[in-house]
C-alpha cells in the first residue's frame, strides 16, 4: 500500500513540475498574434475550403493582416464577409465579381462509349484506364462523381451521367476544378441575368466531334461571327467566351446549329422570321382629265378672223 501511495505522490509531483514548465514555456515562447487576425478569423465561415488560395481560414486571415491577400478573396463568405474584413482592416472591400464552377460538358457523349466500365465509382480511377475512361469523347464528363465527393458545399451533383452545378450553393472554392481528371470544370464570372455558357470542352474537328457527341461544338464559328461585341473567339476548334465583353444578347445561342449554347441554363427558342411582303408594282399616275382638253386647245392653231370688205 505504501508503495502505491509513493508512486501516486511521485506522479503528482512530476505532473505539477511538467505543468509548471509548460506554463513558463508558453509565456516565454509565446508568439504575439495581431488582434485583427483573430477578428478576421471570427468573421470567416470556417469552411477551410482553400478557395482563397491559402491554407485554410487561419492562413487567409494571416495573409490579409500582412497585406498580401485582398479582403474580398473569401469565396465562401461573399460580399458580406468581405465588407466585415474591410471594416476591420480599414479599407474598402470593393465590388467582388461572383464566380461559379461551370462544367463544360452536356453529357450527350454518354451514348457513345468505348466499353462498359465496372470498376471503382470514381472519375480519377476510371481516367487511368485506356482511353482515359469509357467515353468515346476524350473531353466529356465521366459522370462518376469525384467532383461531387470533393465539394464541401454540396453544390455539385451527377445527374443523368453528367456533373451539374447548383449556382446558388456554389462558393467557387475550386475543389471540383482541382479534382476533375479531364479538366472540364472551370471557374467563370457569373451574371445573375442573361448568363451565356458554352458547355463543351472538345477540341476535335467537326467531323470527329459528331461521331462521339450529339451536340458538342463542331468549330463552325457561326457564334463568333454573329457576336456583335466580338466576345467569342475560336481556340483550337472550340468557341470560348470573353465575359468582360459578353452582354448576354443570346444571338450566338440562336445561331448555334448544335443547340449547344445556353442563356441562363436554357437553349433559347429561335422564332421564325416573318415573311417579307412582296413589293407593290409601280403605277404611273394618270393625267387629270380636265387638263387634257386644255392642253389640246393650246396646241391647236388659232383660226384667222375674216377680213373686212374695203369700201
């Protein structure tokens, strides 16, 4: 019994000594934290998504205080959080351009598969197989949900074999962009009204694109030629939108022969042009009836009066 008591006392003394040493060390080696960093960290949503480009929320807060990161870089927090951080730092947050992830594929290539895939339900795993997956199109969505699993905001889901983004939930954290093995997801500026999208990533020539997809871009360039703002350019057989120039007129979507381009997520209906009216035949105006006798009388020679007889 005495031995047990001695052991307990010894452990208690050692615990007290080590605790005292740690307390002293925490004071001596303490790193001063800027109170603004803690205040910013309290404003952040705590998602630790990395969308700002820094390792978690604490890394971003530290970078803001050091002046190496903008106050409006938190994609998950949006403008509200940017305004709070700007107030803490004493600067204007400015207008942040909303971005969302866009999946550049319609999923219409699912009907043209090279083989039947029965492996792990994961795009990254399937992409290691010959051909980069079972699709005939080398640029199509594999539809196995790697992006869906990676999204911390439940903003992307595989529907009918293709990943689709919930625009309201997407915080532009970049997780889906990084994990996609085919690199068909990208962050793009998002306009809440008249947002134009070209959901295709294929760089194949038209004849090859038609063989593996029902409505993929065939590089016809009709959209680029019809754009009044020159906001669309052809890059290696693929139409690409410059969102700084795009005004959302939708003319490109109406001209697209593949019905690929969407406006606010829908392909606009093309109204048939009204038939042109036939031009009326030109008719010469008839001369007034009253003027004709007068003209004839003026043209007739005057009759000479009879001479008077001489006396």
